């Protein structure tokens, strides 16, 4: 059940899930966030291979990034967009929380999302061919691990429970341990023993971004979880492209 809830929440895949969830089901699903990332990554890797039969790397990478967004229903990208508008606004924290809840996209959101997708596509295009499969499987898993860690480690900013608050209610150290084991396994499968450094590096980035967010608002929200995931994915792709170009 928890894994189905995770897939239903984080992807657009047609998985069965009850209309009404039992208490704390959203929180227990946090354990399987990285596994949902692995599944998304395997689908991306398959599409990348198929597109590679006919298309050059740059165009193939842009289409894979588009599929990446589509498979998640734009969930994390929407959170990133809201955070661009809300967290970059020059206003009090209470007003920033209101902006985060606004469904309209402002200029910061449009610019931020455009730049993020350009960076992701460009970085993916620059990866050595031998690295693409590992990156496409491990990076989505690590990105979703950041959400599991942020849910467990940091306070929730709102008094009323949104989707992020419901996920936080049932998430604890047990869920984080399972999520960490899955993300570590994906990293080891992608990069061998070098993958042991992936989780500590991702933790450091998550802590840095989360602390910056908490300097802007009094805690994290569902939008910020998605934004942290997007930033981590982009950072990993850029880092791998930089290593591959050396």
C-alpha cells in the first residue's frame, strides 16, 4: 500500500490506490519516494535509449527532460515555480507563505522554470554516453530522497495541514532509513563504490537549501519539498557533466 501511495502521489502512472487513505498513509509512503524515483528513472533511461537510435544528444536530452516533467505531472516543478515567486519576493515571511499558495505564476516563476529546464537539458546533453543510464536512474532517486529527508528533519511552516503536512505526519526515522537504503542502492548500482559518496553529498546540498529556505519562511512546505528535489536533480546533472568534461 505505501509504495502505491508514493507512486500515485509522485507520478502520473496508472497505479491502483484507494480514494480515501488511512491515517498517516501519506507519511508512510515517504519511505518509498526514492523507489518511485528509480521507476521514473528506468522509464527515462528506456526512452533515452530509444530516442538515441535516431536523434542527436541535444535534442534527445531536451525530450527526455520533457518526459521527466510529464511523468511527475509537473508536481515538483510547480513547487519550484511557486518558490521562485514566494521566496525571492522582498516581503515579510507571512506574505511569502501567501505567495507560495497563489496558483498564478509570476515573472520569477517563469524565469526560474525556464532556466532550470535549460540547465537540466544542457547538462544531460553534455554527459558522456556511458554515464547517461546511471544518471537517469540514480538522479531521480536522489532527488526524491531529499524530500524524504526534508520532511523528517525540518519543521512544517503552516499551521493547517496541506499535502506536505499530511506527508510529514506519518514520516519518521523508519521511513527515512528505508528511503536512504533505496537511494544508496540506486547510487551504488549507477556508480559503483563511488556511489557511496552520493548520499552524503545530497544531504549537504539538501541541508544548505533547506536552511536558506528557513531564513525566508518559518519552516518548509509542500512547495519547498518539490523545489529542493528540483534543485538537487539539476545540481547532480551539472556536477556529473562537469566531471565528465574533465
